[in-house]
């Protein structure tokens, strides 16, 4: 008779880290996430950041997880968004990065709450981590006042193999893959004392590396189109660039006329179209004859249509519109080919709840006129190409960019004005353009008043990048494409499905918590120590008791 071989016991469930270790790990999570983004571009630190936060909050009370998540968020968003403090003052910057950090606090709370699910089903840790990150970003991208998607994990992956996942499921899928890699890393540390840790660590590397197998940068297109970007620069950086509006317009006219001179002498090939940045004409050319004449002179000299970034008065009193206007040589503006920015920035381009906001800071009165939102995607025929136009921060919003492609845009153009910020903001924005080019299989460009401007290919590579706070003109051949990537076809579905699975996972965690208390949590038995826990007897501390730890002598 053959005796049954007893099953090997499951690895012990990790108990919460002591507060003296969890707090530094939360700080490290914020620091490593910051270093993953431009200007630093250490993209491989993004999964490490996810792993550090996951380890710090595991098996803690939800409120302790929220506190650690908030700490990580403050460390990350404070420096990341520091460019908002350069010309607007400290208070708007603080309010913004604290508000963004609250979503990381929510993430920490939910990850801590779901710890029992991980301890019952160990394989769920990487998946749960990925799902919660996608769900957190989905909420942050929409709330409040339309959301602020800056600092998504996906936007740190410009040089990473994981960027290619954007062609399959957009930014949400890239975030999911990065966070899953982070979940595998933290699970690998937990299992480092056996072969499972090696396999999990290898899995984290494999998840990232598999992006190299995803084909991007290919696909048939039409005949190449020669596109010029004019970066006119401004006399002085800062909010008073509006007071320099005539000089800014003249700079862009001069840059275009000089390009026309090089074309005439054979130094440069004739461009098919020219892109000016956002705010290149803050003087309304429909109301100011001198501004209109200056732009017409530029268009006539270059003999090509110009996409002009203009601020237009109206339609109502104290209302303006942020617009991209197609200006034709020999004809002038074509009002049928005009895009109005759909997502004005709250508290910057318009003031919601102005009377209440004024109680917080009278700086809101610097925004005298509210920008009115447009209601149609920016699809602008310009000779041999149809430009999919988005303006400034709109590049961060999935739906706005996708709509320009599904409505017929075959080249993506991002018009932006970085004169009120600094180079770090411009490079963070360029990283978003890189993801959008891969996501939708479109050659793209970013045209800025002061830099950084440049062209982006469908594989995310950047060409002819300009310097910051300097004038420049760059020209390249771009390929219009009508094909649609899987990400373009699926639209919101990947994000919706992943977010729904995140909710389902939290429901499953609630069921597990109701059925049986988990060791190491209030009401449960003492937990076995995790590999990262000290292997010596310890005593409880007030900090440990506050987060629900149960400290016993290590076995």
C-alpha cells in the first residue's frame, strides 16, 4: 500500500512591516517613481516603486495603508508638479499635488484592505497590484473637474519595452503591465528563500521584456508629407507672456518667413504644411487686422497652410476660446477648419466655483476670462494630410486623442505653450506624445512656443528635438496613416475591464475578510514573519499597534 505524500506547507503569510521600516519604504516608493519620469527617465524604477508601496501597505489596516500611500504620493507629486509653482505661487502647487496624492492614499488603503485575498490566494498579488493601479488612475483621470492624468505610470515608459503595449491597450494596459511587474517583484522578495522567488523575479523581467515582441512602427501609409514646426520663443518666460503677445506673434511670423527664404534659395525643401504652437497668436486675428495681415504674410511667403494656435474672443462676455486655426496662403483663415480646445484646464483656463475659490486665494482673479470648451475633435484637413489636433494638456486624456484618430486624423499634432512652466514640464508632455504615437500608430509632433518641440515616430522615437527657451524651426517628412491599432479599435474597453476586475477583486477580498480573520490582522492569529521581517524576537511599539500589527517572536 502506497502511503500518501503529505503536501508541502504553503509559504507563511507575510506580516506587516514595522512602522520604522514601512515609512521609509513609502518614501522610497515616491522617490523611485519620480526618478522613473522625465527628466530622469529611469523607467525601470517604476516597477520598483510599485513593489515598495505594495510591501509597505501589505497586511496593515486600511487607514495605515492610506497614510503610507499619501506619504508616497506627496513625495512623488510634489517634485513632479513643481513646475506649477514657478509662476503661479506656492498655494496652487500645494493644492494640486496634495489632491493628486489623495488618489495614491486611496490606492494604499485598498491594497491594505485586499491583503487577506493575497494571503489566501498568493498568485493574486501581482494581478491585484496591476488592477488597483489601473483603477486608481482611471478615477484620477476623471475626478474632480474632469481629472488630471499627469504622472500615470504609463507616461514614465518612453524608453522602455513596455511602451509597446500601448499599441494593444493604450495607457491603461501599459500601467497594468508595469504594476504587475512591480507585484511580481514584491512577491519574489517574499519568496526569496525558495525557488519560487527566483521564478517570480524572472517573471517580472519577462513581463517587461515581452513588449519587445509587439510590432510597432510599421503599417502602410500614404506618400510622406513634409511638415515644418516653428518655435518662435517668447521674450520672457512666465505668466506675463500674455503681455508680450504681439512680440510672440512676430517671432512666429519671422521664423516662418526665414524658413521661406531658405526654401527660396534651395537650402530647404518646400514644406507641405506648417505647425505653429498654442498661443502663437494671443491676439485674435479675426478681430485684429494687423495680426491677420502678419499671419497672412507668413502663409503667403511659405506657400503652405499654417496651423495657428490662437486665442479667440467670445462667444460671450468675458469668454475666450483656445483654438487651432488653419490659415491658407492667398486666402486667410478657413473657419470651417478650426479646432476649439475641448478640455480647458480648471483653475488655470477657467475658474469653477469662482466665488468659493476666491476665498482660498485671490490669485484666481488673474484669470479674467474663462475659456469655453469646444465640442468636436480636432480633425483639420491641411493639403495632403489630415491633422489630428490636440492642444496642450489634452494629450494626457485618452479619449480626446483617440477621437482625433477615429474621426480621420492621420498625423497627430500637439500644440502647446510651455512658457509659463519649465523644461521638466515640457519633457513630461513629450513623453505623453511618444505614448500616443505608439498607441494609435500615427506619426506625431509637438509644437511649443519655447520648447521642447520635435517629431515622434510610430515606434515612440523622437527626432529633431529642439532646445528649451530658444527659437527654432525643424522640418521632417511624416507619413499619414489611416490604419487603426488594436488600442484605437478597443478604445475605453481595456480600462473598463481592468477597472471592473479591480472592483471584483475588492469584493472578493471583502468576502474573504468576512469568512475568516486573517492571521496578523485584528481578530486573527499571530502571523508568520515575512522574509523582510526581523528574524529576532521583538516587542510591540505604539506605532505597530496603531497600524494593527501583531508582533510575536519570530519562528
